[in-house]
C-alpha cells in the first residue's frame, strides 16, 4: 500500500504491533513534519492496513 509517497508492505506491517510499527518508522519517514504528526500519520497508516487486511482471518 502506497501512502504519502511511502510504500508499506501489508504482510510485514501485520506482523507488528502498533507500538512496534510506530517505533520502527517514526524517525524514518516524513521528517519534514513534526514528530507528533508523524506518529499520528503512522497510527492511521497502521490502522488502515490492519483494518483492510484479511491476513490470518476468515474474511467475508
């Protein structure tokens, strides 16, 4: 999934907890915005990927 110029691999994101995902990426992407906004954006990215993912689930 590509979001704001960054490609995230959904299967890899799904292996991480939210805290792990944020910790691994907060100092890597979007350095031109405040740390607080980066964290907010990363939380949104994580939730979007996890909520759209059928990995490990039965789906509809």
